[in-house]
C-alpha cells in the first residue's frame, strides 16, 4: 500500500503501482490538509477577485462570474475542454497521470474539495482508466485538454476503460457504487491546470528507458564475449581516469556481468607476451570497433541523463503544478504559472535523444555481427543454413535499420517548438505532452531494434558454440531467449518471434541496476 501525501513519491513507488498493481491510500493528515485548504479558500474567496473562481478563464478572465454560476463555470470548463483527438493513451499512462494528479493536489495548496482525492483514489484502486486522447495539450497551462478528459470521467461523464473494454462512465460508477465528483469551488480548474499527463507518460517512458538501458548494456557485454575481447576497455583503471559517474557505472556493470565469463581475455596474456607477438601481422585485433570498445563512453552519458530525468520527473509530481496557489499559512492566493510544462518537455527531449543513441548502438553492433567482412568470425547475416539459399537475419536487419532511422528523426526537439495560441494569452508554450508522446514512440522503437539484436546474438553464440563459456547472466538470457526463438538454419517467418522477444524484454529487467 502506497500512502499518498505522507512522503514524496519515488520511482520504486510508481513501479509498484504501475507494474505490480499495488493500491494507494491517502493519509489522514493529507485529507485534513486538503480539507483545511478548501475551507480557507471558501472563506477567503468572498468579496475578492480570484482567477477561475469568480472570473472567466484565459483571455476571458476579465469577465466576472456571479456566485450562482460558479459551479456551472467549473462544469463548463471541463466539458468545453474535453476536445482531444487521436488514440487514447494506454492504461498504464492514464494510471500514472491519475497518481501524479492526486499527489500534486494532495499537497494542500489547491483549495479543492476533499472529494477529489476520494474519487481519484477509487478510480486508481479499481483500475478504472480515463479515456484520455493523445492530442490536445500544448503544455502551457499544463495538460488542459487531456486532463479535462480525466476530469470529465471523474464527474461521471464520457467513457472509461475497465477490464479491457471502453464503457459508459456513469453506468460503471453506478455499478461499482462510486459517487462521482461534484463541483464546489474550483475543482474543475485545479484538475486540469497541471502537468500530470505529460509527467505520467514521462514516468512510464523512464521506467522502460531504464529497462532498455539494462538490455543494451547486457547485449554489449555479450557481443564482447562473442568476439572474445580484451578486458581493459571496461577496466576500473581505464575508466577511473575519466571523471564521469555514468561511464564508471557502465564499466562497473560490464565487469560484474562478465566476471565469470570464460571468453573475455586479458591483454597481457596475448599482446604483452613476447612469444606470441613475434609476427608481422597480428591474428588478434589489437582494438575492437568503437561500438564494442567504447560502450562505457557511449552509455555513460545515457545513464547520467536518465538519472537526472528521474530527479526532474519526481520533483514535478511531488510539486504543486496548479494555478492559483492557495497559501493558507500566508493568508493569500498567489497567481502565477506553476502549470507550465517546460521541465518535462526538455527532459522528454533528452530522454528520447539518449534512447535513440542506445538504439543506434544496438544497430551498429547488429551490423557488426551481420557483416562477415567486419567481424571475420561469422557467416554473412549469421546464416546457419546454406549460404545463398538461406538468408539468416538479412530481412530483420532492414527492420532494425529503418526503425533506428525513424527514431533519429523523432529525436528533433519539441521543447523549442512553441506556437502561441489562446488569444496569445499562452504566447510561449512547452509542448510537453507532445514531447512525452514522441519519447514514448522512440522507447517503443528501441525495444524492436534490441529484440532483433538479441536474436542475432544468440544465433552467433550457437554458430561459434560458445553457450557453455558465457557468463552466468549471459547464459540465463541466452536460455530464456532460446525458449522464444529456437536455433534456426532454414528460413521461416520471424515477425512473431520478434514480437515474442519484444514482449520478454519489455516485461523483464536484464539485471538489477
């Protein structure tokens, strides 16, 4: 059980909620804080002009709203902004968005009725997923459109996803005996003013980007086993003189992954041995290609970026991304722009760039294995059948190459693509949700390329008869993947096996990071 509001949420909490189905609970102290904030705002708002309570929204804030119409104003806001388009975001992202929204309003600075926390908690714990379209928000006043679709479901309107089906919200809530939310003061504005959808998608992206990082680190280690490389390029001594934590971390991971491998060699045994180097042309490659030798240097900044991204994402969802901010202690309501999504937009740009870099590394290592002129150890396309008659992994390489190229194009920045709108009230925007959605596509692409890479790695292992010499971690992965993709010589349809490997990689961690 994860308690909302007691301590800041961390990545482990979100993984438990999203991947393991853990439940949530709003602490008593949090409920009291939310209720105090609501009562304060209810009293404070009398005889004052407060944005979104007795004024219109955006450029229409100059219009005063009478007290009798204030509840209708909140309903109008939700319904009018439920205007998204495109496919619905997946349930895991919708759940992450709800958790993020619940956590931010649970800080007690939004002046909303405690019923909001009740309904959100019931949605989350009953696995009711709001129907949130991908397109709609520009990420300036937060995810206005996407969060309006969430709010629409909380008031019992629209459609939700439940047990894999899209169903009428009102009918489902009646069936589950869940009382929908009613507007009291500013619940509509508080629900839709914030960065919770972009943050929710971002957290899911981060979880799977970490998973890709683990798999490409393992794949890089396994390909070093295949070529029986020397161990100095991931040694502590070499990487210790480069003062980047990520590089040192990756090198340490590789040493740990390969510690019991019978294939990794020590340079001194070969290259520093006078009896073995008295030749004019060396049989052994003195240094490997960069995609094998520079893994710590390539993946180090990826790791550092993912860790920094994690810090930003959780700073965001543990913050108050609302407007105005209700500050009971100061007896004041502060108007500003905490809903602006620039932090998330920039981090999602960075996340998709480093994920594309991982994809590019996998593609280059794949090309090395498939090109016999480069590796000098394997048949063309790791073809275990009859050369010419059979084609091995040739067709799959096209998929990996084209998918990598798509990710390279998608990695162009959304953070700098601001388009003014809303009567120029929102004259500089973050496009944070768009950035998160593009990052999700890049993460999905990475799984496809790495899956094809692993299929090629295990074919190479079988051709060279190396399975009994692999490290224990490599051997386990080899055995698991061979359950999905049996060794093959004859050509056959591969797309289902690719899907199977993607599913395996998507559902498991390569090792404990």
